[in-house]
C-alpha cells in the first residue's frame, strides 16, 4: 500500500493530480508507483524525465549516435561528463541495493501503457539544467566541485536500503551533492528550486482530467509551494550570459601575459624576457600534460596537451582540451562496444576511467583545467624576473 506520506492530492482547474514522491533507487518506490497507477487508472502519467533522458532510457542504442567530435567542438564535454558522473553515483547506490536507478520511472511508463494512459515528460532538459549550473559557477568553484565529486566516489559502499528509504525526503541529485550543497548554492537553486517550478508548470499543463505525477520526493514540497504561482517558463529554459568577470578574465589574462613579456624584454633585457617565456611554457605545458595524464590519455594525447596549452592559453577562442580530446578520439578509436558498455562501465570507478568514450571527455576536461591552472601558476613565476 502506498505510504500516504509520499502521496499527495492536488487540483488545477478541472484536473485531479495525484503526486507521488519517490526515491530514485528504492525498491519500495518501484512497487508503490506501479500500484498507484493501476489503482488510479489516470488519463496521463507525468514523469520526471526530459526528452533526452526518456530516449536514453527507452532507446538503449542512443549512445551510439553520440558525435564525440561535435561534443568537443560545441564545448559540451563538461556537461556530458557531469551527467555521466551523476549517473555513476546513482548506479553505485542501485547496485548496492540490487535495483536499477530510475526503475520506478520505467515501471511508471510500463504501468501507464498497461492502463492506456498518456506519458507526459515533465522535467526540464537535462542539458539545459547542467548548462545553467555550469554557467553560473565560477572557475574555482568548478574545480572544487569536480575534485569533491571524484574524492567522494567511494562513499556510497556503506549506503543501506534503510538509508535510501530515509532519503525519500531528498531528490536524488540533491542527495548525491548533499555533502557539498552548502558550499555550492548555485547547484541547489538550479537542480532543485528551478526544477520544482518547471515540474509544477508542466504537471499543470498535462492533458487529461485524472493525472498521476511521479517525481523525486525532494521535489514534492517545491511543487506544492509553486502549484498556484505564475511561472515564467522562458526564464527557466534560458541560458544565462557568461559573467562579465569571466569574460574579462578570459581576455585579460592573455593580454596581461603578452604585456608582461613585452615589458620584460623592454625593461629587463632579452634574457629576462626569455625567462618569462620559459616559465609561461613550462607552467602551461606541465599542468595541461598532467591533466591529460590523469585522464589516462594516450601518450600522443598527452604530448598534444603539452604542445597546445602554451599557445591556446593566449587565444581565448581556443582550448587545449579540444586538441587533446580530438587526438584521443583518433588514437583511441572508440568503438560501438564502448557506447554499448557505457551503462555497465559507469557502475564502477575503474570502468568509468576505462571506457574510451568517457576517457575522451575526461581528457578534454582535465586538460582544460590543467591549462587554466597553468596560466595562474605562470604569472607569479614570470613576475620573479622583476624581483
């Protein structure tokens, strides 16, 4: 029987909505979702998925259509890698409990089909959500987040099914980032608060008079809070412009480096200017190469990162990770089995690093992070010439 604590009744105009709060890796939630839909026999079942996530669940070969080169060129490696990391954490918990992450959504789809109900995708596109999150975070915040996600990879082995049931008051994305949520308010606002509004709007807009909505339990209070509010959907789907500070930094650092080198040659002589160029190349090349190596890139990939970083760091329109990522695509030659193996490989940290598709993304991200860090490290080293 569905726990009344996680089942809520809402009304909108002539619509009756049964809102179910679930834990995305809970066996009990799977059974509850199926029971309620079969009992209610609604006209429409709303699920907490967007079109791209729905396709990835229902069409297992979607990964094979991914164009890695296009992902790199469009600067979407960070977003895709973030999505895979979240899927990795979900799957780790699910394996611990012997259940597939998001199985309650699959059961909702199956139950809806069995009673002849329409499926309504109520969540915001995951790419928009992650892009907004990433765009609103500063450079150092991104580094801190990635490091904290990677270092917390082993923390889920001790999670029990009892713990998961207690987590029904949390959304799974909020759960996975709970330890760092206080340090990253941007994450909570975009992943939770904005999606609460989006979900409330889409559930209200769903066709039919009898509706069952299946969402993460952490979204239930927010949906109830915004249920009767006017919601600006255009604002929730808009990508915010890049911050002025980041734009200034993007163009300011190359300008500063070039100015330092020019001043070094002009005031301290050719030897000083040459030393400044040396420090710039060493700092950039070393840290970008280290980033590619941490991602287990091919030796040619690492060499590409080393060679590209000192030059691309002076050009705001280019990134060392693009070059090292493209080289990794060509030398690593990801195959169909790498795409097919993604669902299995993201279940372990070793598989996460072994899969050639994920490795390309890791190469792009870690090369760019190393290159950016190298630029900051190089400046004080170059200034020593004037000491």
